[in-house]
C-alpha cells in the first residue's frame, strides 16, 4: 500500500546507489549514513548510476516496502554526490516532479535587488 505522502518526510540519497541492493541493504544504508527514523514510514529515495532506476524504501506497519521505477527511455533528474552525508529532504510536490522527470534542481536563480533603477 502506498503511504499518505503529505504526512511523511521524503529523504533522497544524492549521487549513485548500487541498485543491486534490496530492502535490508538499503535500510542499513539509511541507519548507518543518516541515523534517520527508519520505522517512521518516511520515504527514502535511491537512484542508480545510470539514473534510469529509482527505488523508494519505506516501512509499512509490519515490513519494508521497496517500490521500483525503471525508465525505458530518459533519466531521472538526480543531484550529484553532496560533500555531506546528510540526505536531501524533498517536498511532496518535488517528489511528484521527480517521478514525472521534471528537473526542479535547475530553478531560476533568486535575484536580490536593493533599489529600482
């Protein structure tokens, strides 16, 4: 069963993840790298080196669920490896855009002005 995303936090692991890993190996990554609340039902996102495979791990009352999406053509917009091991936190809207292939990482820069010319 897909969880109610609006009440959850969505964590993304930047950079590539070995897509041969399954639920318990990915759960171990979450525990070791992020110290995140693994059994909270929050979503944990991982992407392979080719950016064609996306996995979402979450706890569903009595076991782990591992959701996989493999693209036949194209790639997911995925951030490169960050210098920190902290996960990237996404909003529900950003997750929807990510699954649709919209690259929200390349937003227009925010402009700061002190006065009108």
